[in-house]
């Protein structure tokens, strides 16, 4: 599909892209760039690309497609660095978990004649780094684009086709809507998980060994989310602040209502809520976004967090 693709950032997402690009033959040349010598050397050992450089400018030169896969707080600095080397007509995209902030950071540096199309694949695991990626990470997952008002439709279609060939389904929405939606489906669950695991870790009356020993009772499912990359999630919290605070406020109100129902023994209210939430789980399975097997829908296979 492309003569040369440049991957700036080669962690979980970048290396998954590298693997699927190779498997599907989507580019003749894949140039890989990352800031640290250790990650670059590992990407080279894994044979993820055709060329390797710690200089992102070098990697993006002559590339038809440039994909930035770094923590969202670093996207502006990366855009500033690569901008002078971007080829006229190239497509520049990213995979960041927040969109309004990434656009505000990157857009000012995008040269005229380069098609900047912000994107976000809704696929991931709690692992990070080039070893963590796998080629079918994006299979049947959504990739959301938040095109800008002047986005070239042909470039958008070309990028959409690229992601479809990587296994993803495509959707487009405006950046604010993306950030609000992701705040509830992804950011809040992670924050709740970080919080509950932190609370359990602080408990004095229950020993840590008991928390671990009896974790399969529910706690364990939160620990997977709470093991996610601290840099990535720090940046998500700082760069989707308003939407996250809005969802946290709603969450706190609903939690207070649940607390009241428990205090006053309002079993009907509890039963109704738990019935409604069970139906949500069923809809997710019907939509093919999880599988209906025990162990919270995760398979004990190579990529346990994929499901
Ligand atoms: P990752 O595995 O931790 O890899 C991060 C990559 O970014 C590495 O190549 C790292 O380079 C580089 N990097 C880190 N800090 C940087 C900085 N300050 N300046 C320049 N480069 C830097 O991360 P990931 O999970 O692939 O996430 C990458 C992006 O994808 C993030 O924006 C995240 O929001 C988004 N995303 C993640 C998921 C997920 O579940 N993980 C899902 C969808 C989208 P070195 O190793 O060389 O330092």
C-alpha cells in the first residue's frame, strides 16, 4: 500500500503495527525510530523493520505514511522534531488515547501539503515495549479517526484502508466526542482500577498476602488494568482532564446513590441496577468485543489480555 512507512515509537502499539505491516505486506520499507538506544536495539533484534534510527527526522524522510506512537504528552515535541523532514503529500497520523490535546500539540507544526489525520486504535493490553506487540492486536477492534475540517478525503480513505488491512473497523467522530466517549469506556475504568488496587494495597486490617491469595474473587480483574503503563496513563489523565473530571463527577454521584441503597437495604434498587449492567455485558459479547467464557472472558493463551 505504501512505499515507505515510518514508525516513530516502537512500543506495544508501534511494534504491533510493524508486525501486521510485515504480515500483510503493507509497505516496501518500514523505518523505525525510538528515542532510547535500548528500545531501538531490541526492535532491531526482533527484526521489526527495514531500517532503524534514533533520529526521528531521519526515519520520516521520504515516508508516505508516518505513524507516531508515543505517550500523548510527548506528541507535540515529536511533531516539532519531525516536521521539517516530512515529505509533501505524506500522511501523518498518531495512535494517542486522547485526541483534542494531541491535535492542539501537533497541528501547529504540520507543514502545508502534509495530511495530518489524528487516529486512535481501541486495542491494547497492560503490557508495553517492543516485545509486547503482536500482529493481530487490531483484529475486529475499532480505529477512530478525528479528522480536521480540512482533511483530504482521499488521504482519509487511504489511511482507513490501511487500518482495515491491519484488521480494524473504522469510525470517525469529532475530537471532543472521542475524548468524552473514551473517558467513560477506557479512562474511568483504568482510574477506578488504579484506585481500588491502591486502596487494597493501603489496607492495614487485611494483609497483602490475603489480598493476593483471595484475588480471584474479583480483585484480580482490576489488577490487570491497574498494571497498565504508568507514563501512558499519567499522560492520559493530564491530557483528557475535563472529560475525565466530568465522568468522575457522574460516577461519584452514582456511587453515592448505590451506597445509600446498601445503607437503607434497598434490595430492589440493587437488583435492578445489577440486572441492567448484566445486559450491558451481554451486548458487548453480542457485538464481538469480548467472548463469553469464564475468567472474565480472557483466554489463557499466548496473549491473555487480547480478549
Ligand atoms: P509503550 O509500549 O510504552 O511505547 C512507547 C514508545 O514511545 C516507545 O518507543 C518509547 O521510546 C516512546 N517514548 C516514550 N516516551 C517518549 C518521549 N518522551 N518522547 C519520545 N518518545 C517517547 O506505549 P504504547 O502502549 O505503544 O502507547 C503508545 C501510544 O499509543 C500512547 O499515546 C497511548 O496513549 C496509545 N495507545 C495505547 C494503548 C495501550 O493499550 N497501550 C491503546 C491504544 C492507544 P523508548 O522506549 O525508546 O523510550
